[in-house]
């Protein structure tokens, strides 16, 4: 039994505690590099991955040559596993299978005997049944390997040597291509025609500055084992130049008249690396699928007629089908199946031990450099052998010329070594020559043999000169490379199998060509389930939304008239537009709920987005536009042509933070201004005029039609041909609610206004709120909280002034008075424009607040400030300069300790007449002061002494002890 304090998990002293960010580069990165180098990526020089190189070299060492009997595949695989490739036998055998399959490898490197799989996806028989040997062209990969042409390295156990790279006497990387996936890397190089590639290499050798376009005069494009048709010369050129890209690729098909008199689509070449049986099975399944059944209803039979003579599959059509319909069916199959796909280019290979994405020219350059090295090393090896033999033959000729003396010297010697030393000292032979003379057979000393030696000597001299010329001349070296490449090409090249269509547009299939045109009705539910019903079926059905079998909580939201060729646009609350063709929406019965739109349009995410509008368009008419409205009152107009795109997803408009799209409709760009009826989440109902809107680009913010509080938003919006005008006597009650009064005496919190004006609401915290009066229609019938319009106010914040505005003129100013005696004058014009909440006063003191705000003339008047301790000051408005909204103002009155301003007012005895002349009028305005202890005092404004700004003011009411002025009213 374990002790109580003993840990449940045994301690492992091999676990090292280090941060993950340190462990990953130290451990995972080396692993990724090794996978790329030793498993997944080919060497640019021979185009082989390590496993393929070991298969060829292991077979070569077994002498599984093309002119010898086949070996059991298990014998070859076992030898390679034991000597060179210590991994699973399946990795070796599966790689060997690919090298043997004529439909997988353009120039097979293994000759297979037995069942090696099929284009239908059938696997090869087990390796104990199949037999294999090297193909003739594989011998070209290994030719001259024994002549020290490549570096040899120890195998995994240091018991054998294996080549780092093969001589590869033809450009195997381009001829057979490759594909593989490493860690963070992948490669895909399609096969090419040996003759074309050879011509391209020869052209590069003749002109190293050749362009990729000029190379394509020789290398037309990939030449795939299964044939087919490549479409788009420009796409091929781009892929060759960058090393990346894709090219449209299509099966070879014909529309033929069959023996029974019907038309049929005959497929004779299937796309490379595509399963023939699976493609035919897919077509068969599509004929029974509701999404494709109408387009493929002409198909009556699908059969595979392939045999030993070649590939042939037939899609038989109905008796009454003509060639136009047959062509549409074929195009539909191209569009929806792997009969048309893409060949990808990702030309990544190892160069100098590092992965590199290469252009066609770069691959050829690396190959030519490799061949120069191979020829150089082979020539050097041959030269060394020739010189050694030349030296020996020279000794033979000399020995035969003094044969009697040589024989006498040998007979007089005591041993072989003594004889060698005597020959060297007496006749000046080298040690190698002396040794060769001693080992020479006696019959070689005849007179006939001397002629043979002399002939060999002359040949060796000629060979040495030739080899030395190759090594000393780059031109001669390249001539040899070209000559040997041409020999391989002449011996093994064949005709191009893959046809190339130069026009890139040939691969584009306009879906509208394939659509069976008919009018339909499209239904979309709240949860995004959609279907289409042919109009004739819809007219015959009950069309009762309650009959649709939606799941609980879901219901019909949109029912739109459309056509199978029309574009269906789905707008979501996040401001995105998604599109699909009407034909892509599944055709179902009225009672069926349909398919989720995010299954039809893969980029749509109904978990995070909500559909706000579904529109069917026949065309994107530039004279019409989408009108967008957001939940916070934004509006935007953009012409339809700005939304024409091939993408399934598009940003329809840019939204502000926390704003959502709520309404999309189509309008003529030249439509006259109309009105909108709006209902809000907080229960507000109002009508407003929509001003003229400009046609704007997609990716910009909408303009603000009106401003809502943060906790309110539009829930319903309708167009209207008329607007309702109303007048309102508005005030704020003690309960902080807006109330309509029959009669009011205007003060700071009561104002007369109408639906054409705006209301500026100033708070004690220095904020001003702008609210259009038309939003306040509901106030006519009920009291509504201020926060319903303004949102949640700050702690301690309250509205201290209401001002009704229709014109923001230059001559009026806003006067702001604060508790700490500050005053500020700001032009009313500064508050013009679109905003909901702004700072209109920046506090200089932390515990200050605004006590009064008034709008009046900028001059010809006085400013009056009264404090709670009974002090008052009056000074000319000209003493206060005009300042910006975020300024702190200037000192209006200097306050004593514990005193504070409670009242501020603009006052003027000047009046202006119709001719705009200013006259002085008599003034009897009084101020009624009321203290906390109910003491009242009346003071004429004229009696308040006029002083300079920032003075201490004049005492206008005696305040006793802790009493203070509570209320100030003008009479």
C-alpha cells in the first residue's frame, strides 16, 4: 500500500522543465527540416526523394537490370529496407508502385510484372506476388555512377555506402514531376514531355539569358501520363515564372452518335491523379440528387467501356436530346465534377540542401550545373584511368624493345621484389611499370603483340587529349552535355499526350449557359433555411406558411419572386453581402423547410450573423442603388454595379462599432426625397425626412440620419409619402422625465419647439446632447425618461438647460457659467453638424460643474453671475473672448471660500429694429432670490453695479450664518 505522502504520479527525472517557446525551435524545427530533406521534398538535381533514390540504387546493386529476369518485389523491398531505408516496408513498396504505374509516372522507372493497380483506384497486389526490375530509362538515371560521378555517404548503420544524388542523365524532376507534403512545406511539380524538356535544356545551354516565354517555345507545358487537355497558356507562363499557380485541366471528351442512334458523351482521357471509377460514380449520384437532377435529366445511362485497348467511358443521353443540350450537360459536368479541375504548380525542391520555390528556368539551371559536375567528374575519372594505362603500355613497349635484357635481368633476380627493383634501377622503369611487366603473360611478348600495344598507346594518347580538352574548355564540356542529352531524348522520347488550349477563357464556364431558365419563388426562414419552388408548382400549392415543416421556433421570413438565372443576394447585420444563383438554391416541395443558407454559401456564418434582407436581382443596373439603414440611424446609398463580383462574399458597407445593418432596399438613384416612419426598441415612433443622398463607394461609413441613445435602436422602418408636423411645449420634470405642457413659461428646463427643430440639452458635467425634436412625438401622449433619448447618464449628471435650435448662426453665442466662477463664450455655429453627444466645456477644477447655459447675442449686453452667499457681478459681454468648445473659459467672479455660483445670465437693454439699428430701452427686470430658510429678496438688475470681469462682485442679499441662496428667478 502506498504511503500517504507519496505522489500518485511517479517522478520522471528525464522530464526537463523549459518554456515551450524555447523547446519548439530546438526540437520541432530540426524535425521539420529533416522531414523536408530526408523524406518529402525531391533534390532538384535528380528529381528524386530519398526513398525513390534508394529504390533505384538498391535495384541497381541487385543487378535488377532491364535485360535480366524480374525479381520478386518483396526481394527488392527487403534489400532496400535492410541496407538503405529503415522504415516500414509499405513506404518503400507504395513508392515503387507509383514508379511502375504508367498512369502515375510519365516515364516509369520500374518495370512491373503482375497487378500494379489501376486508374480506377485499385491497389497493387501484395509485394509477395508482384515482380519488378529497373526500366531502360531508369538506367539513364544511374549511368556512370561507378565512375565517381556523385558523392557516396554511409547508410544509417555505416555498413553500406549510398549516393547523395544520382547522375540523372535526363531532367527527371521535370519529366516525371513530383508531389509531397513536408512540415510547413509542400511540393507539386507536374510531369513534362522528355523531348520538349530536352529541347528546353539545350536552348538554355545555348543562351543562358533565355526568357521563360522563349523556353515555352520548346516546353509547351506539362505533359501528363493520362493525357487530357490543359487550358491557358498565360496561366502556364505565370506558373513557370513564379513557381506557383494553377492551370485549368479537363478530361478529353467528345459528343458522339452511339450505335443505338442516341447521342452520348464519350470520355477517352481522364484527368491526372483522378479516380475514373469515382468520377463516374459521382455523375451517377448527381443524377439522383435534387440539386442536379434537372440539369442532368437527359442522362439515361453511364457505363465504363474501358479495356486493354484503352480508356472509354460513355454517358448516354435521351433519344430526343440534340447537340446543344448535350453540350450543356457536358459543360455542367465540367463545372460540377472532376472532369475539369486544376493542375497546381508549387515547384519546391531542395537546392544546396535547402527548400526553394523555383521557376522553370531555375530548375533547368540547377540541372545543367549538375550535369556539368557529372561530366567533369566522369571525365576526370576516365582521364586518370587513361593516363595510368598509358603509362603501363609505354612500359610494355619499352620492355619489348629490350626484351632479351629484361628477361636476363628477371632470370638473374632472386625474387619478384628483387626483379622489380632490378628493372627499376637498370632500365629506369617506374614501380607500376615494373610490376606490370612482371605480371605480363609470355605470349604478350610476341611480335604481333607489339603492334597491339603501339595501337593502344596511340589510342590512349588521343583519348587523353580529348578528355583534357573537355576539362579545360567550358564550351567542349557543354557540347558533351548537349550530345548525351540528345542521345537520351532520341532514344526514349515519345509524342505529347496532353493537348494545350492557349486561350485561358476556354476554361471558364458561365453557369448561366447551363441553367434551365424558369420563374421560381424562394422562401427563407428566420433561421436561414431556404428553398425554391417553380412558380407553376407554387401557384398550384396552398402556399400557406403554416404548412412548411419548420422546426420549433422557426418560421417563414422572406418569400421572394425570382428566376433560376437571377442572382440572390443575402445581406446580414454585420454589413456583408453574400450571393448565389437562384439555381443553386435547392428545388423542394412547399412543405419542406429547405437547406441552410450557410451550407449553400460556405462563407456565410449564421451562428455569428443574422439575415436582414434577401433580394433577387436580374442584373446590376447602375441606375439603381441599394439603400442601407443601420440600427443607430446611419443611411447610405450605393449603385448596384458596385456590387457586381465573382466572389460569394462582399463587404456591402462599413459599420461603426456596435452598429448593425437593419434594412436594405433598392432605389432609383434619381428618386426624389421621401420620408421614413421609424419604430425604436425603446418604443419611440416618428417620421423624418430623408435628405438627398449621394451615390457612394461600398467600403465607407454611412452618414448619420439621426442619433439614438446607446440603448436604443431601430426595430422597424417603412417608407412614407408624408411627414407629420407637430409643435411641442417641452420640459423636464423633477423625476427627470420629458413632459409635454399645454402652457409654459420658458426657463432653462422648459422650451417651446416643433418637429423641424433640434434640441440641445446641456448637462452639468460639460456635455451637450443634440436630439431632433421629431424623435419626441411620443412625448405628446406620455412622459418619457430623459435616458430613453440620451442613454445612461454619468453618476451625478443632470440636464440643466434645454435650447431649441433651427439655425446655427454666426451672431449668437453660447454662454456657459460654472460653480467655480468660470464663464465662457462660444459661437453657436460651432455646434452645427452631426453629433449626438459632445463636450462643450472643459473643466479647469476637479470639483467644478456647469450651473447655467444660455444662448444669446455675442455683444451689446451684460453677463450676470450670482453666488449662493449673495454676491453678484455684472460685466460687459465684450470682456469675454470667443473660445472653442473644449476651452475652460475665464474667471467671471472671484469667489470667497465656500462660496459658489448658482446663477448665470446674459442680459441686455439693447433692442434691434427692422433696420438692424440698435437702441437702448428701459429695463425693469428683477431677480427674485430665495434662501434655504425661505427668506426672499428682490433686486433690480440695473441696481447691480457694473464691474470688470473677475472682480469679487457686490453683495445683493444679506445671508445669515449657514443660510444660502437656494433659488434665483427672473421677474
